[in-house]
């Protein structure tokens, strides 16, 4: 009897769909909903999702070399997506990822909603419109400013 109860509990946590649903985070639900949508629905440009905007170039799965830099900038909302705007390059918007391979960039993208309208420092390496192998190393809070995450920020409508 002592062995049966833990085995049932282990089965419930690992194999039961109810347990997976209970333990998933809101971001996991959003990803699942996006993958469950049929490919024939039109995207923002009015084209079906099965027809890409431009031919996709193959992404490298090789581990990228790391020459880290420190970037300082502000998190802004641009067309429904949170982006990092470096202070030394006005008008440039970048995405942050923890991935170290090009194939991992989108899957390990850092969600920036809680840093909305805050100045942060990021350590990582820039490639095109990504800062990869990124770590958010600090955030500037003005004197008397609110601390902690900005959970009143609008929801992101696109990745």
C-alpha cells in the first residue's frame, strides 16, 4: 500500500493530461493555441500562413561563437511586440534570445513585457535583429519610480 500511492501520484504527474494542463504556464498555452490553428487562416498581410512572405533561408544549427557585449536600452512596444531599443542606436529594434544556435532563436526568445518602458542592460552578442545568448544584467529605476515587473503593460499581440 505504501508503494502504490506514490506510484499513482507519479503516474498522475507524468502521464495524465490533466496534470500537464494544470502545470502549464500561460505562455505555453499561447504557443499551443498558435500551433493548433489551421494553416489556412490568413496572417496580418492577408495571405494564408502556408504561403511565406519571402523564401526562408536555412538556419544554421551550429553553435555560434560568443563575443559578448553589453547593451543599454529601453523596452518598447512596436506593432504589438515588445522589442529592445538600444540607447546608442535610435530607431533600431532588437529581439533577445537565450539561444546559442540560429535554430533556437525564436524558441528561446526572452519575453520583455515585464520590462516595458524600463531601461535595462543586456549582455549578449548581436546578430542581425537579434541579441543572442542574452542575459538581462540590470535595470535602471529612477528615484521614486516603481520597482518590480510592469504587469500593467499591454499584452503582446505578436511574437
